[in-house]
């Protein structure tokens, strides 16, 4: 517990974990088991049970974010970079709104943006400098697992029905959120939503290295992710139409 209150700014070198090493793989395995259990349970619940499950996830996410904030303040380590303006932090608020007032546009935003970005964070963590007995290590894994499982669980239960026609509205919402993040970046010298540069371990770093700017990664990866998330559903619907004929 020596480094429990440290952050990536204060932690000494050599005490973190390896990407896809035993610690990382253990978290990923635990997240997969949790996701499987949540999806199976959610599919069996009735409307009241599903509403309770959604609100429980929203409450857990708020508690997780509060846990981070309180301990950052306790360790005198709260910096502007820890404001909730990264996409995953914003998704916490969107899930809270969705748990109370679900809608089709928000359904698709959580499916096509929240789920893959949180999954990417789990697969390519930027907090590898932190050891397992550290509050930011714990928070970073648990909050991203919850962010992945919420839309995955609702999709498995049929409550989220991916619809590519909602994508323009999702992109409009994303652009508005990015404008807020950019304003904060310019004001505080931060890197919310990775708009200013790619951090080590981030998939955007490849574009920085090979194409000269990490910003190329947003349209390229966005198009690839969008296709992967929507094409299977479009193909399945097309197949059903053919069978009806």
C-alpha cells in the first residue's frame, strides 16, 4: 500500500505492470466473466429488474468517479487533467442520463462510441506505471469495465438496437463534446479526448509515428469501428428480409 495514493505524476519508475502481463490479463479475464454474467442475468430480467440493473450500473459509475476524486484530493494530486472531460468520463454522465431516460440516439452513442472506446482503454491502458495496490489503477480498470458492460448488457438484452441511421446524431453529439474538451485543453494545457497529442500506449500513437499526426487516427479508426459495429446488424437485417421473401 506504499503507493496507494500516487498518480502517474508522482509514482517512481519500475513499480507498474506490463501490458498483457499477468496483472493486465487477470483484469481482462475478470472483466470478461463479469460481462458474461451481467449479460446472461439481464436477459432474464423483466422490465422492473432491468430498470434497477441500469440504475445500479449508473450508481456504481458515479461512486467509482467519486472514489477517484476524493482520493486525488486526499493525496493533494488533483490536477486539471483529472476533470471529467475525457470521453470515458463524459460517458459516465451519459449512462446516468440513459439509465433514467433512455433514448434511441443515446442508445447508439453508448453502443458505437462508449463501448469500443472503453474497450480500447482496457486493451491499451495508459496507466501501466501504476501498481495494482493503487487507487487510480483500481479505478481505471473498474470504471472502464463498467463502461463496456453497460451498453454490451443492454445490447445483449435487446434494449439497445443498433441503427446506423442514428449515427449522424451521434457524431453531432460527439463533435459538441469535443468542442468543450478542446476549449478546456486550450485553457488548461490538458489533453482531453486525446485531441492535442497521442499518449504512450494509445492506438493513435501509430498515426503520430507513421502519418505525422495522431489526428488521422480519428477518421480512420472511427470508420473502421463504425463498420465493425454496424455492418453485422445491417447484414443480419438484410438476411431476414430475404428469408421473408
